[in-house]
């Protein structure tokens, strides 16, 4: 059994070329577990023995062996997709979700939160449009959402930075 002790290997595409790709399909909660025995999609048994506080993210490469490598894939799970009508509403929703210590993910124009009774009650009380979905949940912040350099976290687009001057 392969024991994995690092949450992410820094390897280039060249190091993986010609190797068979194997995966662990894990939910958001499972990607936060630091100790776990698991079976890969190709049937290999692995054990996670990661440092406390580690969070695996979709795309992380966990092991590179002679003829194969192991990568993490997010498993779709139930979420509530919030569809803010405008930017100010999105900010208010994000504030209220964070104020309740719940994680939040971004997917296109939607804000994703865990499918939880407390979140359902909050969104209903706020009167914002939402729907249930199955999606890979990859929260912003610690161990969460990745974005390309130069993109803004709310809309995903690059914007010219205007320096502030203090008078």
C-alpha cells in the first residue's frame, strides 16, 4: 500500500508524460481528512497520512510512481447555488454566509454553499434566488478556489488596477 505524506507534489507536465493517470474522487469534506485509507479509480489501495490542517484540492498530484501517477478529483456533491441579481447582493450573501462560518465557492455567476438547512433558511430569509445542484465544491480561501493571476475573485475578469492617491 502506498502511503501519501505530502498534500501536493510540485511536478511539471513533462514528469507525468507517458504515465497512466489514476485518481482519488473525493468530496470537499473528504479532501479535508488527513488520515484515510482509500481505493483509487484503478483499484490501488493508498493511505493518506497528511500533515494536520492539509486540504487536498482538485488537480493536486499526490504521487508519481514509475509508470503511473495519482491525482485528486473533486466528486460532485449536493450544494445550494445562489444566483445573485447584482454585485451588491453577491457581496451581502457572501458576508452573511461567512458570518455563519460556512464556506462559499464560486462557479460562473453562482455562489455555491453546502446543502444545509441553515443555509437554506438564510437564503430564503434574504429572498435571493437559489437552486439545488450537484457540483464539485471547491471553496474560496483556505484550500479553496483557484483563479488565474490577475483575475478578480468576484467576477473572474481581469481589471486595470487604479492606484489610490492620498491627499
